C-alpha cells in the first residue's frame, strides 16, 4: 500500500497539509485528498509534484 504526506509548497520548505493520503482527485479548481481513514480534505491548488519513493505530494496554492 502506498501512503503519502501532502505538503503545500512554501519556498524551500513545505507546509504539511495531510498525512496517510491514500488517494488524490484532481478537480477543475481544487484537489480532493483522502486518507486511509477516509478523512477527506478539499483544497484550492494545483499539483506540483509526486515522489513515489519518499511518499510525498507537493501542492501549490492558487488562491
């Protein structure tokens, strides 16, 4: 099973948004992240990168 941590890009660092992310859905103006425990969070932003090796999802703010 592949679980990830989602971060908002913030300069050289990242702001942790959510842990144990099991799925990510891209909508027109937002992203929906769902954890293994079915916690769902919808955020305004766009996908910047995904690193499968270290389990990280990097998002950029759009609003």
